[in-house]
């Protein structure tokens, strides 16, 4: 079983930061069939930041100075990608300068385009900066006229079971008076 092989290879530690808690498999994209040659064992903190479901904490990744020397190629690939995202940190830039990947490994590392992104991750947030999730309930903080409709969404209107607009973090969708509308996040707060 893959998890057992990864635990054996990593001695039951995160192959990136060395943590022994909440370990899980991370399949290094792009991959079709997970195996020992394209997967790593990592902690939930590393995985959340790699997958951009949490903001990157630069200090957490300073350990890449050690783990980037792993003999396991998928660990090197993830280290390169994370260092590239953190390239504005002086220490990360220094590590990148000395991390060598051959042409084939570098091509794999660049395939996702992660190296072109910076370390910040954009999330849907309400007017107070609270993170919004699919299915949340929100309250309007301003009366809004709905374009193309006679509906006026009043201040204090509760909108349940919202949907996030995935290509725009400043918008959500929700039903007001039975009609689905797009609402700017700056006009709402989490309910």
C-alpha cells in the first residue's frame, strides 16, 4: 500500500518539514496513477499551503534548505515549487540558486505553473475580512439594486447557502427573493 511505502521511506515524518502529525499522501501533479515516484508524505500544514487552501507561512518553509536535498525526486519538485512561490524571501531565493534539477525534473516542476505565482493566495472574504466558504450564510450591509431586475436587496437581507464565484474572489452568488444574483463581497458580512 502506498501510504505504508511512503511512511517507510520518510520514517513516519513529513518529507518537507519533518512533522510527525497529521501525515497524508500528496500526489505531485501532474500525475495519473499515484505511486512512490510521484507522491510524498506530508503534514496537513504543508499540504494546505501547497494546495493553496491556506495562506503560505514563509517561516514554516525555511526547512526546505534541508529537505530540498532529499534523494527522492518528488520531494525535490515540491521544494522547488514552494521556493519559487516564496522567491521574494531572500533565504528562498538563495536556496533556489543552489537547488539543481536536471532538465527532465525541471520540466516536471514547471508543468503546473506554480513557479510563476507568488506566495499570496486570494480567498473570498466579507467586508470585515472574514473568509467565506461555499454554503455560508451572509447578511447584506447595504441596500442593493439588482441590475436587470426590479428586485432591491435590502440592508439586513440574509442570503443562505452562497456559492463562490471561482474566477473572481470579489463576488458570490446567492438567492434573494427566489432569484439567483451576484453580490460583491464588500457589501456583505458573514452571518
